[in-house]
């Protein structure tokens, strides 16, 4: 494998990805990580750490281009939902410098970023998904007509819904949390992303009570489906999978293939689904590495090595897929010393 330099943007706390890619590189390249704060944990494990402005800063793309040129970057991988629409918009400009942006096309990003569009997308391709409503009036009408029942999920429409999710057990709670969600959106990092239609920036969704799963749906860099890797969630913490067990199930794979063939997304896509009474209900799509990826990796699918193979036009990738059923793993935290220069 030739020397390959990888840039992670909005690196944040994704140390595991930094280290998985470093292991896959095996010295044949370097990992550069950028964030708006040099104290971001992932930057500690990167070979090179760089500080850049906020993704909403007018100089952000220019700053990335400078890093790409100075560090001789070959590929860029974003780890932040809010950044994906921005990188997708400027993909052509960035790639003119010779670095591949591993990101899906703008339509896929828009569909995944807007959870209302995600809902309609699933319905249009025949994938089951929870009933979802764009206004409280529509939800209350559905309840009155016995088409919907409590409890209900109330969450942001755009961006990372896990930032703020509430459960309403009755009409009084629904009205309260619906208004509260709008206030939360206006005061959070989702404010800019939701500015397109602030009045309809909150969704009301049927709560599916069933077994919860996460899945990594992997397409190649041409958008062709490669495979899917499922984990049954055993425990959650702060909106991310904390404990999980790997699962191989043909039914799950078939639904994932349907999604992959319709999105033609690029690279890894992290999704969540529930199983209730034998039916598979998809909730969201995140066209990037998600917090559940380590469970897939440790169960035997080495997506970083596959990425590097594809970047180097290699076709022999089956050796990187040893995904096994029934392997359980648990996350834990660790403390990292931050360089004084990052303070």
C-alpha cells in the first residue's frame, strides 16, 4: 500500500477511529485531525493536530484547504452530522486539490440530515418506519382518530436528534415538551441547521417498543453496496451505544441492502432500527461513522482497512471482513493528558 494521509474533521471524541485508521495504515501514512478546540480528545491520538474555525465560520473551508495542502492529505473523513452538508457543498472545490472527500452526494446528506425527509424516504422505498408528524396539530388529530397513541417521541427535525429527545405520556406533556423542544433547538448548536423552518424544526414520532439495533451499512466509493453489520443494543449512554452484541440476520441484511441501493451513499452509514412483532422499523440514517462502529469493528469488519484499499484501487478486501455473530462488547472511558500547547 502506498503512503496515504487521512484528515479527520470535527474529530471530537472519536479516538477509536483515529487509532483504527492508524493501525490500518501501519506506518504507511499519517492521521491528521482537526477540531475547533485543540483540547479535543481525538487530537491527542492523531499524528498531527490542527485547530480550525467553527464549521459555520466563513473561513472554515479555506482553513481546511490549507491543512490539506500543507499536510499532503489524500482523503477527508467527517465525523459530524452538522458538517456533512457543508463538506458536500464544497466537495468539488476541496477535491480539486487532489484529496478525496469520503462523503455522499448532497441529496443523500439532505435526506439524512432532515428527519422528516428520512421518514418520507423510508416510506417511499417500502421500509417500515415509525409514524411521524411535522406539527402538533397533525399529531393530535391522529390521536383523536385512533391512528396514534401515547407515549410519543419528540425530537429535533434537523441534525443529531440524540442531542435532545423527550418522551410525552399524555397530551399535557406533549404540548409542554413540544414547546420546550423548540426552545432547546433555538439555544443549541442545531439553531443554524434549523433556521430553514424554525416553526417546523421539531418532530413528533410514534414510540416503537421493541428490541433496538444499530447497523453499519457499507457501500464502496462508487455507491455500490458491499455489506451490512448489525449489533443488538444492550445498553445506551448519552445517546450512544454502550454495550452491544453482534448479529448476523438475513432479514436485517435484506432491508439494509434495499436502503443502500436507493441511497447509493458513499462509505459507511450508521442507522438505527427497532424490531417489534417481527417487523423492522428504521428510525434514522447517518451517512458517516457513528458511535456504534467500534462494536462492528471488534466483531471483525475492518472498515478503515477497506477504505484504504479502495483509496489505493485495491480489490482484495475480503480478508478485512471477518465479521462474527454473537460477540458482545462494552465501551469505557479513559483519561488523556492534553498538551499544554492545546490550552
